[in-house]
C-alpha cells in the first residue's frame, strides 16, 4: 500500500561535516542525476537476473536437476521478494545511503545500537565487496570462455584471468570516478542490452536447440550429490535462485543521487526486483528445455556453463558469438554498477567515522562529484582479493558465495530490531514518528517475521556442502569466510569504532 504523505527529510549528510576550504576532496553533496526510470534500470542491470542464473547451470545438473531448480526458484524468489518488500518499507521510512547501518541505528535498543549498527555496516560492506569480486569474476570467465571457443590451443593460466579481472576493475573505477554523469545514460543502455540479450538468447534457443521432454524439466530428479535425502538436495538446489534475485538494497545506496528517495527508492526496489524475478523465471524454464548435453555442463568450456549451453544448443558461429558478446557486455556493465553502489555504501559508512581515514573515504571530489577515495578503496581491496585466483579454487568459491551470506545477515539485524522494538505489533512502522510512502500496513509484522526465519534458513543452506562425503576439497568454506568477516568487524570495532563511531540519525537524505 502506498500512502501520499511525505517523509520527514532533514539535512543531507554532506551538511553535517565542515567542508575544508581549498580542498579538492570535501564533503560536498552528490548530484541527483538519477530519475525513477534510470534507477530502475540501475537495479535491473545490477542483478541481470535472467542471465545471472545461467552462470549457475553447472550446480543444477546433479543437484536435483531441472525440477528442483524450477520449483525451488518459485519458493525462494517468492520469499526473497517478501524480504525485498520489507526492506522497501524501511527505505521509505528511513531513506539513507548507508541503508542497514542507518535502519539498525534507528531501530535497535539504545544500549546496543552503536555496535549492532556497526556490525551491520561491516557485514554489508564486506558482502557488497564480495559481490563486486563475484560479478567481475563471472565477466572475466565469460571473456576467457569466448577466447577458448575458437582457439582450441589456448590454455588460460591464472594470470590471464587476473589480468582480465584487473582490467575490468580499473576501467570500472575510471568510469565511476571521473564520468559519473554518464552513469544514468549508461544504465538505460545497459538495461536494454540485458533485456534484448536475454530475449535474443531465449528466442535463439527455442528456434535452434533440440528440446528436452516435459518429464525431464518438471519431473526427473537427478541426485548425484552423495546425500541420500532428496529433501536436503532440494534446499541445496536453491543456490541459483539465491544468487540471481538478491542485493535488493542496491538502489538504496544511491539515495543521495535520486530525486525524492523516500518515494522513488522503495518503488525501484519493488518494481525492479519483481520484474527481474518474473523474467528470470521465464528464462529458467527455457534454459532447462534447451539443455541438450547435461553432462557437458559439469565440465563446461572456459568453466562457464552458460557458454557451454549456448554452444551446444545453437551450433551456428554467428549466433554463438552474438549471444556470448551480449553476455560479456551485460556482466561487465553490471560489474561497473556494483562498484558504484558499493562505493556509496563505503562512503556513507565512513561518514559516520566508522572507518579509518574518514576525511578521505567520506569525501566527494568537488570537480567530479563522485566518492573517488571510496571507489579507490573498493578497487584496491577487490584487486587484492582477486589474487586468490592464484591459489585455492575452494577458497575463491567460498569468497564468491559469501556475498549473499554477509548481506542477508545485515538485513536480519534491522528486521530483528524492529520486531523487538515493537513487541511483534502489527503495522510496526506506524508506531514510530515517521511517515512513509510505501507501507506494508498490518502485513508488516508477519512479513518481517517471515523474513527473519527465511534469512536464517538461507544462512544454513548457503554454508552447506554440496556433495557427500565432505572432504577438504569439496567443503563449503563460506562459513569460514563469514567467521573471518566477523573477526574483522570485531577488530575494527575495538581498534577504531568503539571510540570514534557516531552515526547521525538526523542525516536523512
């Protein structure tokens, strides 16, 4: 339900701190370059859901097969959208580019609000940085896979992957740091490429690919995991759904650059994520009918199962090249938007003196109107994390998968706070002195409770090993990465945050 009352809006964060005279980097405001439409394009392009789910096809075959993917997608995405709508209500009531950090500080008990807000900020920042790594790595693998398709003698080495990965990051940094004004235009073009590209791939597959039977797609369960319980495997098969509809707070971190954020941000979250979910569901069914060689997906060309599906199904060089190039453009462009949203989160979090070097990380370049230092921080950290490519594949996989874990825990904290603060009252936000455009009304309490339970379940299955017996090589190390992230959060709190962290609740944008 959408009301017509205006949200309370006070001074933007750039007015809280004194601007240093003569400094190139100062606490100027970000410019409001994004409209409702361009922000919807931003969120849809960020996720690229109908294409992103294709990157996980190798986990489908043998982990329940097409039926578990399709039925699991319906379950997972329905509950994911519940989480999204609850977050949209918070974004309407408390518009702020730090998102979970601000919501937690506003809603948590006074005694614990600093440490809970700080923990949410570190987890959210870590999750988004891992997402930057993941998206860029997928784009990298697609580029390498295209090279391998038509150069059989080319054997990529780890440094090839890293150089391509670093090239994507550096060009993304330059675009976001020095050409921020073209981002709204780029997002409109990118959302067109993603949607047209998805339609092109779907139509080409339907026209050229031999089709599987309806029984294969909707009935035949394939369990090659080693786990004896198909019920357990069903939940393991939810991974592609978790990864393709996620990070609903992407647009929230752009709050300072959106006109009327208390109205437009929640609308973007609802419209964009719902559209992505529906379009991805259509794409999933088509992909499953067009899997011509299931065994090939477990050892795909270039390590990318989506490219293998396209290659096996289309069999025409021109169509294959066009499809893979569209995939590369989509994922490279999506990665650039990940850097953008992540930098805004880091910038806003730093402005609460949550991180060392606040004067740099919390600043906006007076000429380019972008958080250049925050972007540089994200780039350097991700380039450092990218060196994992030279080491263990298991650790790399764990870091890639930890994004969803960290971000969902950061969602859980404000949900738990609002339920505790309101004693499970219906219409929880209506009990506070805040007026919202987007409200769930009496559904607020039950949907927030469902979101908490669902996120806890997600945590279990995202950290669960896919195969049995579990060994050091097939173990899911996401829980280890999560533990290290918590240790980092605790260390930052002790060394810096406990003395310096002070979030200003009046800094509503």
